[in-house]
């Protein structure tokens, strides 16, 4: 079984070796070892132009992101980070129950007025297919929890034997949006490949196993 699950996951998983690749603006003067990285310097293109607006309205931006996830995807999430971006804030959120995954929500800004748009329904969105992908990856992890626990033990053993480092939990929380993710890998599955599973989740979030 272990060999089977590893073979399948080799197709689905991307091993992480450093900071999140979703970060579009790297620290210019130095790099940070993965074992020391906790999300510092994480910002998107032109985020410096919206930083003040985002910081001033962080509580409301977070509220809108949480509401969007609940209303659109029937899922409760917590906000781990609010990141300035071009004319928007990217809210890094995490679902813990009944499935676990990381994803992001985009809250648009009115740059001309230096404020949030009062019509939140017009400016809160997610990248096409990204939340759906995250949900399916969380369902996959739930369905194969025993196998993933074995995989985690195997990776831990290899890490100790060969001095390998994975991402810190704080870095994952602040920067990750790829779905189910651990220090060493994430699971990426399109909802288009499992439409019935995704639809079933939207109708019933009482997930015990799959």
C-alpha cells in the first residue's frame, strides 16, 4: 500500500524546497534559508502601492474573505495573512474542519479613492478554479489520511537521515494557497477531474471519510 500511495503522489505532489512561488516580489538584497523563513517579505506586484489601504482596512478585508468562503463554498476559514497586491488585497485563508486546506481570496480596492469599495459583492473573488482545487485536495487528504500519515513518517525519516528541511508551519500559513499542504509537499487536484466529489461537498459538508 505504501508503495502504491507514493507512486500516486509522485504524480500529484510537488516537493517544496524554499519559499512559496506565489510570491511575486522577492527580497532583493538577500535570501532566507527555508528553515528560517516565516513569511517575511511576502508581497505581490505593486503591493507597495496598496499597502497603506490594506493595513488600514485589514479587519474589514478579512471579514469579507471569510464571508465569501462561507457563502460561496460553504466552508468556514480563518485568515492567516492579508497581503497587499495590485489594486487588491490577497487574503490567505485556511480551512481546518471538516477538511484541511489553504487557499486565497482576492478583495479589490478602489485605488482612486484610497479605500474599499462599499459594494463588496463586486470586488470579492477568487482565482478561477483555485478554491475548488483546494477543496478537492482537502477531500483527497481526508480520504487517504492513513496513507498520508505513513508518507509523512517516511518523509520525516528521510529528512532526519539526509538533513532535509521543509517549510515552517508559519510560512505555509502566511504564503500557501495550493490546497492541502505540509512542510514537504502539497496536493494539487483539479475539481474538473472530480466534479461529483466537489458537488457532493457543496451539498453536504459532513465529511467523515471518502
